[in-house]
C-alpha cells in the first residue's frame, strides 16, 4: 500500500533542494478550490515553475489535469513530477536559462 505522505516528502525535499540553489518557493493551498498544483517555484527573471508532486506510477487526477491545462494555456510552465532528480533538473535548467537571458540583456546594453 502506498503512503500518500510520500508525495509530501518529495515536495519538501525538492523545496529544500531548490532553496539551496537560490530558488524560493511557496506551497499552494487554495482553500475551497481543490485540484491546484502543489508548489510554485520563483525562478530568477520572473518565470515561475509550478509543480504537482505525485507518487511513482500515479497520474494527476482529472480535476488536477484541468487546473494544469488552465495554467498552461495562460502561459505558465506547469508539470507533474514523481522523482527528485527530474524535478531538480527542471529547476536547474530553468535557472540556467534565466541567468543566460539576463547575461544576454546585459551584453546587449554594453554592445549597443
């Protein structure tokens, strides 16, 4: 039998790992409206990543899929993850991309 607490443990572990590389996050707990993803990560440069944490082998429930689709249609980067390394890889890639864009903007100012 699966322990539903495991997805909370993954959430906490990813949040701590993200903070260690400079990415703060916030747990999403919308009262009275279920199905929203678990956590939003604030990536440098203003491009948040929103994650739903699932147990291995589990998929988002229909209401969760609906909320994910709404957010994606609005242009947000939203994903469901069930593995620490995959989640951290996504966050590290987003952070590297954001810093590269910031460096390009700085170089363009200097180069005119």
